[in-house]
C-alpha cells in the first residue's frame, strides 16, 4: 500500500463517514429531529465526550444538549445510557480493527508493515484519547471486556508481524508485549499524568526512535 496514502489517512482526525469508521459529519439543521441524528451520530458524540471527560461523564441529557436535540431523539435509537456506551465502545474497537490493523495487514512485507503500523498508530489522536480515558475506567463492567479484546488482538498482530520479520517465536512474543506496553505507557504519560506534550518534531523523532529500537533490521 502507498505509504503516502496511509499517512494522509492517519492525519485526519474528523474521519469521513463510512460503514466501519467512527466519525461522521453532522449538520442537524438540515433534517427533522427524529431523523437528523442516527445511532452512529450518538455513538460518535459519546466517544468525543468520553475522550474529553471520561466514561463517568457520559450522560444522555448532556449529550442531547451538546447535539441540540431532545432526549427523545436518543431513545429513538437506544434504550439506556449503557446501551449507548456499549455501542460506542464497539465502534471504537471496530475502527481500530478495520481502519488501522486491517489496512496495515494488507502490506505484504513485514519489514514495511511494522514501521507503517508505528507511524499510522502514532497519529490516531482521537482513538488515543478514548483509549487513555478507558484506562481510567477499568473497573467498569462494559469497559473491561472491550479493553481485554483490543489488547489481545493488538498483541497478537504485533506477535505475528515480528515472527514474520524473522524473530524466533518466544522473542517475537516478548517484543510484541514490550511494544504494546510502550504504547500504553506513552498514553498514560501524556493523557493521564499530563506530562509536557512533545511538539511535532519531537514526537516524530520519538516515533522514529521506537522504530529503530523495536523493529528488527
């Protein structure tokens, strides 16, 4: 896959509406209230609220005010707040699976696949903010299974890529665990602990350092 295309896709935070994407462009003024917001719109708004304020802040009334609709619009699609949270988390999970791992998986050469994964994942800002918020909510019964699935899938993906890049099975698994731990730790440092953010040049240099350190030549 063309590296330029991947980078162009990764730099876009407000993703275009698509079946497996998780952001839509909404213009509520153009439709009657009952039809102008889809279930997807509510899920996207929920993910934005989670990213900004955390899982505990997710509330139907607050979302309705934010979207400038009544709560009746919400109940047209969801029965409860928990149903919305579940759907939003699944949308976030599917985005990572289909739009990130799914595209990277198409790169045949593992020595190209791994660097592209690092660079692509590094610029998925909104999904990172959701992930960081979910790390603070690991006591929530709806969050735990999603995070477990996501972590398992990403570790397996890395393990396969490292093995195909030539590492022995045990070393490949350990390298996959180390890589994923570095990813989660970076999110914790930047989004949870609030340490000073890197500027663009510093961040790009950090990503390239990770590639040079963790990916076999």
